[in-house]
C-alpha cells in the first residue's frame, strides 16, 4: 500500500500503531478545547497525553514508517537528537539531562510519589511534532495513530485541533515567508514545504472565524464588559 503524500510509495507498517498509517484521511477529531475550554477536562486528558508520550518514545520513533515521515518533513526524532538523545520514556536523569532539542530539563530533586521514584518518565513535548505534521499535511488519522498510539484522539487530538486553528490564524496574519519562518525550528530542521490545511470541515472554519473575531475584538480591548453584542453570553462570561 502506498501513501499519496510520499514519493515512491510508503514503507510497510509493522507495529500496532503504524498499521493504519497508510490509510486514507478522515475529518479532524471533534471539538474539545479550542471551542469549549470550560468543558475540557484536563485531568482526563493528561493520562492519555502521557500514554502518547510513552508510545512515541518507546515504540514509534523506532518504526520505519515513522522514521520515513520524519525524514521527509525534516524533523529529528528524540533518539536522533545530537545532544542528549532520548531513547525511551524511562531514560535515567543522566541520559535525559541537559536541554535536548525539545525536552525540558530534568525536574529538580524533591519529594515525589513512590511510583514516580520507581518509574520516572522523561518529558518530551509532542507539540513540535504535531505542528510539523499539521503544516505539511500529514496530520492524518493513520499517521497520528502511528506516531502516538491508540490514545492519540484523547491525548493528541486536542493539540491537533489547536494547532490546525493556529495554522489558519498564521496564514491569515502574515504572508507565506513569515508563516514558514514560524515553523522553521532551527537551521537543520526547516520546513521543507507547507501545504494548505487538509481535510477541513465547515464547522472547523466557522469555529476559527468566531475565534478570530474574538481576537480582533481583544486587539481593540473589546473584552469583558466591552465585548461586542454579537458574542453570546457564554463567550462574554469566558472573556471576563
């Protein structure tokens, strides 16, 4: 099976998470955070996000299909970082020390729970990878599943939704060159190409339009008691 976004076909998927990477596209995950932050349960989301981190570090980054996509969109996987590579989600503090390309410094020593002491987890932000998949048009269901595992909808879906909207906002704010500059992470990992947002649904566009109008209102300090009358009561309360 070949993937239309890759030249010369797509490498065969092997692992559970990458078995669907060559599948067709599907609509983005349902709205959860960008439109309804007050209804977003951060404590339900976080375990799914950490599950995605563990899958990405322990399995996905060593899969040939994930490595092929990462090479094409020019982003280093954590095990490829030249300084302090992250090999697994349970890397020791000495392995994870320093400021890796996208990792936070190892947390300072202090009182922690017994589970944390026995099974520390290295923190690697997944946002740079989600951003790069979005702007190159690779934020497909199969690819996200291949990168982040079975919990990707709950753990990474809200981030994908926000980054898709951010991409729309960036395109509306400045020209192509400036947009590309925002997604060029460093001289060695520049974006090789930008694609217009893929598989866009009407509801997604309308949600972005509404939020963009709120941003323009904030630029004019039209927030809180000055919020435009066109905002519904829920938006007015949220902006106070």
